[in-house]
C-alpha cells in the first residue's frame, strides 16, 4: 500500500504536491532522460536537481510511471528502483 502521507489526489492534489516542492526548495529543475511507452502507461526517467533555501544542492533520479486515459494523465507513481517501475508499467522483461 502506498504511504498515505505522499498520496495526492486530483488536480488539487497535484497543485498541493508542486506547492510543497516549490516551498521546500529555492530552485528546482527536472530533466526528462529516457521515456519508455507501453500502451496506456509511460515510464519517464527524471533527473531532479534541487537547491534548498540553506544552499544545499541535491541531484537524484526519480522514475515516474504515468497512466493515461483519453490523452490525460490519470495517475502518476514515483519509484527509485528501475525494475519496480518497469514492473508497475507492465514493461518488465
């Protein structure tokens, strides 16, 4: 089961997520690396670079799996483990 503290629902939830990220960090940058398509799911390898208000910089990779319906994202799940993300996207070998 997902950690309920990191579960955001609907448009308001997406707005809340990004408001939280923007409030926590002075600078944020997300670069999309690899994209793998699989039916109604897309896996995106994202490189995140953030700088906190204290000046500390972090670089890390997040693998998001996006589910689509009628051309709109209906769900996004974040992973740090590539194999777990591939399995969630239905793209594991």
